[in-house]
C-alpha cells in the first residue's frame, strides 16, 4: 500500500475515533457538568436530575410546577443557595408539587450524596399525605439546607392525611438538615416539621443532624403535632448519633397531643441542646417540650438535654419521661441540667417546691438550671445555700435564693442563710 492510501486510511480511522468519542461522551459517562434550568437542554428540574452528568444543577428564580425524583448524586441549587432561609427576602426558586393526589413529595431523594439548597418548596395535597422533601433509606449523606418549606398541607381527613415538611423514610444515614425555615405544615392526622421514620423500619437511621432550623405553625387537627419526631424502628433499631441543636420550634397546635421534640424510638446518646420551644397549643395533659416514649428503653438515660429554653407554662412539660420508663428504670435519669424553664426559680416539680416554671417529671436531673435564658444565662439555679460557709471565698457568686434571685455580696448571702431573707 502506498503512502497516499495509508494517509487516507489513517484519516478515516481518526475520524471514526472522533465520532466514537463524541457518541461516547453523549452517554452518562461523559465528564461532570453544571446544568442550568430552565434551558433548551434542561427545561425542567427533573430533566436535569435525569442526567447523571449534571453534578450541579443551577435553578433560576421563578415558579416550577413539578415533583422531582433524584436518582443521581448531585447538588441542586435554587436562586437562594447558600443563604440562610430564616427571615430571608429576595427572589426565590419556588417548586410547587404538581400532583395533588397521593403521597407525592416535591423532592424525592433516592440517591446518595444529594444536596438541596436554596429553594422554596410548596405542596398542597387533596388525597393522601403531603410531603415537602422525602429522603429515602438509600439517600445516604443527604443535605437539606437553606430551604423555605412553606405550605405543605393535606385536606385528606383519612388515616393518610399527614403533613411532613422533611421526611427521612425508613432509615437514611448521615443526613444534615440545616438553616431551613419549615412552616405552615398541616393535616388531620399526625403532622411534623421534620420526621425520622418509620415504625416498621428494620434499618436504623444514624448520624442525623438537625441544626439551626426554624420550625413553626405545625398543625394537626385531630392527632399529634411535632416539631421534630423520630419513631424509626419503633424501639427495634438503634438510631445513634441523633443531634437536635439550635432550632426554634414555635406555634405548634395538636388536636390529640403535642410533642415539640418527640423521641419515640431508641436514640442512644441523643443530644438536644440550644433549642428554643414556645407557644405550644395542645391538650392540657399532652403538651410536651421534649418527650421520651417507652420505645426508648434504657437508652433515654444516655440523652443530653441542656441549654434549651422551655418558654412554656407551668402546666406544660419541658422534659417528660414516659411513666412506663420510670417504672421500668427507676434508677436511670436524663441529664436535663442547665435549661431555662421560663422562671429563675426552675421547673414546677414536687422535688422543687419553689419552682414556678415549666413542669418536669421524675427521672430527669434538672439541677442546676439556668436562671435566665440561653445563651448567656448562668447555670446556678437550685444552688441554695444552707450554711454560711457556702457564701465565703466567692461562693456567694454561685449561690441563689430559692426563687432563683442572686446575691449582691457575701453578706447578703450569709443574711439569707440566717434569716431566709
């Protein structure tokens, strides 16, 4: 073969290689890309989510009517990505659920490593459950951040008529829920801002962090209202690493009961700190700040519930341990120290006769308590001096009267010991 023919053959081979590369790069193995919505290639969020090469999906401000299923690892960013959802203003990427019949979340996450950042999410349902964002058990490492989840409601009055802002379904792990504004979630049956379920799950949900969210106006007309709840495994799985911190939970209404933070599964080592709970409207005997249900078993005694503000009435419980647990484990206690009980005199309890704050049950260690709200309140409540030596050498600074008021100086403290005034 002469050199001219060899050149032609090589040219054809090179062209075939180029065409093959172009065709190959058109399938799901081509290089990672940032995809824009709306665009000619991706007119909807779902279109971009379907493309495994869209490792980042940037969604412009505007209204979108769709239910998005995410089966590929990706970061989906709305117009407000990176901006704390609590109290923010500005243009939003608003995703409205498009199917009002059946349990159709606005975002359904089924892949590992998915982030939803910077959206407004709405979902009005007429039949079945209303869900804002559903995180399946396969969605390890999901991050839900900087989203306004507003108006997740159902008018279904049957057993499926529940509303859930963010739903961790059947055991996802390593999930972070951070800086979201979750509000106006309602249904006839039990309704939750954030729910970690389900009771029938055989897969534990570990290392879930719920931090710095605003959760408000959660309403159940006939059953339970929750800010944050877990019943994953219903006592049969061990959900370690649960952290509920720095959230504001307010304006909850429950027709049957109300648990601002309902721990209804095994949660060994659960940390509940820095939360502010207020404005709870529910039955007089069933309105609780932090509730440990019998499914906890002995794991309730490993909980840390500290530095929270229980801005509740003396008829409402700040921390309550299920009486069944008190009976089964009379010698075990929740660490409930250094909380604000809405009174410098501490919680209302038989063991604290001077207390006028929110109530507390047995099996909770509540002394010392904060004598003013967190952060910044001194944790010296309940340190009432019984002899003058406790007042000396600066000891008066860490002592208080029975009503929670502090002493001016050492002499003031000693006078109180001697006279009770």
